[in-house]
C-alpha cells in the first residue's frame, strides 16, 4: 500500500514538474513571438537580419514548447490523455476546415477583408477550450 502511495506521489511530482516546464516554454514562446512581431516596428526598424534571427529564435523555442507538451501528455493519466487527444483532434479538424474555408472566402473575394492568421488562431484556441470542457463534462 505504501509503495502505491509513493508511486502516486512520484507521479504527481513529475506531473507538477512537467506542467511547470510546459508553462515556462509557453511563456518563452509567447515572449519570443512578441519580440519577433513588435521589435522590428519599435526597436530595430528595417534590419531584416535581426528580424530573421528573432523569427528563428521563436521557431526554436516553439519546437521546445512542442517537446514539453509531448512530455506533459506522455506523463498524464489515461483519462487526461484521452480528453486532450479528443480535444486536439477537434481543434485540428476545425482549424483545417475553417482555415481553408476562410482562405477561400478571401481568395474568391466573398469577404471584403484579407484573411488573417490571428483570426484562425483565436478560433482554434476557443475550439480547444470549449471542446476540452465539453469532453471533460461527458466523462464525469
């Protein structure tokens, strides 16, 4: 019995570390995204080299965030994994279908504005949150 409690405590400790690690990578990615997005406008002006370096840094940190997310998922319990997998599948599907439809609306001039990736990212974020909540509710 004590061994089972000890294993559970170890799992919880690993999960807390993985959660903190994922949070650090996510914050770092957001900061490098802000650097790549806004610094050319305010700090270094027209320097293509610095902008390219900032974008490459953002990509590198983004890959680190993906690896941290994979590690987090791998350590999650089976129910968390199932919920996250279903939510990610819905989010990917919605992003692909709505993103391409949105792009087609722009290309064919059915909408009067240019399609912006930020709109797609917001839709995917909202889809992920809503689907996660609904899937969790279904399994309770």
